[in-house]
C-alpha cells in the first residue's frame, strides 16, 4: 500500500501548507506597526522583520498538519478490502504528522456479531497506529438480505453525522462509498460545517445493486440515483480506485478534472519479490 495514498496525501499536504501560509502571512502583516504598513518603499517593514528574526527564541515552527476526518462503514479489526484500504491510507497520513480521526461502527462484519473486546455502545474511542478511532452505535445486521442491512446503513449515516456535527471542525472530510449512505453522511456534514469534502468511490452505487438483480428499477432506485448525482456534485474531489470507475463517472457528467484515480497498492514492508529473496540468499 506504499503508493495508494500518495496522490491524495500530496494534495492534503499542499492544502495544509497553503492554509497555514495564508494565516502566517496575515499574522505577520497585522503585527507590523501601522506606519510600517503604510511605508511605500517597505523600508520600515524590512527593518521590523529583521529585528523580529534577531530576537526570536525557541525551536523552529513544526510542519503544519492537516486535520482529517474520515467516515467509513468498515475499519480494522474487520479484515475486508474497504477496511484495509482506509486503514493503510490513514496510517500513512498519521505517520506523516497529520491528525487523523476515523468515525466507524463496532466491528461486526460479516456476521453482524460484535467482535470480542468491543461493545455496540453509543460511543467508543481507541487509538490505532496513530489514528483516533471513534466507534458509534449501529443497528447490527449480517452481510445478507436487504431490509436489515438498509437499516444498518441508515443508522450509521445518522450516528456518524451526529457525532461529526458536534466535533471540533476539521480541515478536510473524507467519506467512502460504498456504503452509499456513508457518502451521504459526508455530504450533509460538509454542507453544515462547511468543510471541503472528498468522496472515495469503490463501487458505483446504486447501479451495482440493480446490475446484480438485488432490486428492480422503480421509484426507490430513481430517488437513489438522484441522491447519487447530488453526492457527486457536493464533493470537492472524487477519488476512484481504477480508470473504469472514472470513465463511468464521466459518463454521468461528472467533470473529469474533479476525479482522481488512486489505485490499491502493495505494502513493500510486508511483501518482497522472489528476485529480492534470491539475491539475499
């Protein structure tokens, strides 16, 4: 997974640096006396800056961090692909010095039974690989059927949204879909808290449930498709795991410049090639 979060991580670092630079520039400007600001040649401003540099004490400022909030239906110790991908990206962002918070549910996939050591409580907190993990209550359901799973998805959307609305404001909000309603939690939190919203797409939903025959095309599917379009429109950026998803989104009139492909990767600390093993011998 060494390259999976590289492009998105670079965007986050650039955004964090830019926002910090603007605040630093404004603070420096307002700290200079009025007569220095009005000096056309800038002589007084330069003298003030030099004097401030000579008298500064203490360690240099740390690299600015980006405060990231990630909404995901699945997260370790669940071992499915969505949980692993989100964990690996967040782990590397935390390692780079960013402040990463994940909102998820109690681990229960795929049987709908909570894993040992966890409870399906309104709120649990733990720290994993430098990531702050907040687990909310959800209606538990096994990975089969439609009605109970739909209630499970809706319950996570509501509970994660309520928690995110009362948390300290973050610099960027990321939500992953599926599940579809997890993405919609991101839409609403972004709109209310005015946080830039990045949507990660790992499946085109609700088209996928119609394609496998899980639901016939009806008024509900039509409504979900309208919600899908609104979700794409609300996102500042859309990240997909492959070029095929990007083409499908473009066919849905999503601007190509809004879409970025971040493929799955390989953790080279865990996996090595046969050639490297042979050379070591």
